[in-house]
């Protein structure tokens, strides 16, 4: 988001609109979309790092918000001094929302995998209790 690197005059410019121009090009929209998608992945990674505790998402959402908020603020501060970009409050809020969404996606995937593993474990346990093929169960044996 900060390429090409250019020397700055040290002024920091913050704004509330999402994009810097009133008429955004396709490139500007794709850069913003890339930024938001990257923070979805950041949220997923943060939740995965903290999600090994098997906590509910409510318990780890604060950590996801704290870490992603700090990273997003750092990136927006760097964008604020770049001559081609400006820091955007809207982008900050969108990246925070995307990171929380990414963390929630991790939580949903983890719960789904755990449910599949429990179902598989239950199926293996049931098959271990049933007799193997080729052997007769006690109710199937006929005494002559």
C-alpha cells in the first residue's frame, strides 16, 4: 500500500473518506480491496494464534481487535505521510471489521473441523464394537 516509496515532507494527512479522490479509478478500488482482504487474513491468523485454547469467539474477539487495530493504525500512520496516499478513518474501520470477520471465519472453521473429527471418532468407536465380517454374531448362530 505504500509503493512506490518516495521521500516525504513529514506532514501527516488524515481524512475520513475511504479513497483520496472523489472519482476513484479501478486501481484505487482494487488497492482498497486488497488492503481489506489482507486484514481479513490478519484476523484469521491472530484468531488461530489465540484460538488453540478452544475458547469461544467472544473471548478472543478482544485480542483480535487489539492486535489488528494496532497493526491497522500503524499502517494508516505510515500511509498518512506518503505523498500519494492519505490515512483514512474509513479504511481503518473497514480493516478492523475485516480482521474481526477473519477471526470469526477461523472460529467457524475450527468448530466445523472439531465436529467432523468427533463424528469420525464416534464412527470408528461404533465399528470397533461390531463384529468383523466373516464372523457370526451370537444371534446368527444356529444350534443343530
